[in-house]
C-alpha cells in the first residue's frame, strides 16, 4: 500500500503490480501527501491482471513522463494524448485527473478562505484600533469632566465656606455695635444646632441652622444706636422701631440664592414670633412658625437672659430656667422646651465653653 507523504512519482514507482491492484484504493490520503479531505472514494479501476507486467511498467514510465511534462492534467482540460499508452490505463488517468481537479478546487477555496480570513483580521485589527482610540478619547473626556466637576465642587465649597465666614463676621459686627456681650452669637449658634439635633434634624439641617442662626439680629444694623444702646426701658415708639429689625433682616437676606441665606432670612424674620401667636412681626402661632424660628427663639432668650445687657444685668440660671419652663406653650414650642430640659447639661457645657467677656 502507498504511504502518506511520498511524492506521486515515488509512490507510482512503489506500486506492486499484482492481482491485489484490482481492489483499488479507498482513501485519497493513501495516494497523496496532502490528505485534504480524507473522504472515502470509489475503488480505482486498474488494468486487468492478464496485461503483461513489462507492458505495465512501460506504460507507467510514459504516464510519469506525461504527468511530469504536462503537470498532470490542466484544470478543466482533457487527458493528454500519450502515444503508446494502453487504453487500459485511461480509467486510472481519469481518476487521477478527477482527484487533481478536486484538489485544485479545494486549494482555490482554501486560498479564498485564507484571503477572507486575512481581510477579516485586517478589519478586526482596524476595528480594535478604532475602539482603542475611542476608549482612550472617552477616558480623556471623562478625566476632563471629572476634573472640572471636582473643580466646581471645590469652588462651591469655597463659596459656601466664604459665605459662612462672611455671615459670622457680619454678625459679630452687629453684636459689637449693639454692645452685647461677646460670644452671644456663637452660643446661640451652638445652642440652636444642639437643639435641632436633639429634636431630630439631620446633619445637613444642623449645619444650616448652625451657620444661619448667627444672623438672627442682622436687621439691627439699621436701628439707631440711641435705641440699641439705651440703658433703660424703651418707650412704646422706640419698641415699635426696634421690632422692625426682623423685617429689615428678612429684606437683607431672603434674596440670596444659597440655601444658607434663605434659612438665615427665615430665622431673622421669625425668631420673635411666639407659640401663642402674640409675637412679631406677623403674629404667627404654633407650627405656622418655621422650626428654625422656634429653635432660635428659645436659644436666643436662654442666652440673652443669662447675659449682661446695657439695660439689665444677667439673670441667675435658676431664674432663667424657671421663666423658660413657665413660657412652655406660650412663648416657646413645648416639645422644644421638653428636649431642652431633658438635655440641660449639654447646653450648660456650651455656656461654660464660651463665657461672657465684654467686647
């Protein structure tokens, strides 16, 4: 039997001229080194065993010469006219021609597929390069946007911080002008934030009231010094003029675009309203008064009564606490008064941390 891997000429030279030939060959791979398909094929007809061996050998030489000279059979062509070759070999040559043509076709198909694969690879590589370039551009754009967003966040925080500092500085100016004791606005801010926390405000709301409450008396900047610093009791006319500071504070602050300014405006406007509706400027009552206004009202009175003023001396702590208790449900929100007394020690810590010192 012919082995795979040998050239056709070497294979042909090793053919055993014997009756076994008539059994033919069952695999293309047994004839050719390039076993392209390995498919089963019909038995190859061979010369009758009665043909003389010398004639067969002579025919084989002619066949080999013809195959070498004419490169087998041209695709689509016919068998070459090889003089002197027995007609008994023609079926054999027809099989060879068919196999050669099929192999040539397979080679063409293979080359086409290789070409297609090559084109696919080129397109894939191009697409990968485009995708990589797009990803790089996208990442660069993302980095730019992220940096810009971070810059805006930083700028916003800077604006808010500057705003807080400005509010506090303005509050201190007003406090100094009215000759109130130093640290009044700081204590009111701390009392308000603590009271808000104990009442259930979230962290954000606590920060709002902490930084907005110092502006509760912002409108006093427009009140004459003679009224602000009068050592005795105000006349009814002077008191009416003094009450205008809540409206002036509202007008000064409510136009701000930042939330902290809006909250400061509400506090300035409503911190003199009373739970029973007898406060000013609008005689609001109960929960119609903003929670921030109710909180600062209690914090402001608690601190003011316990501090020296141009018109009075500081009250003893016991007297201050007694008044707050009596005014629960009248001047002050009773729920806030309850929270205040239940946590009195924490408010006293703040009071000790920021003691009175004349400015």
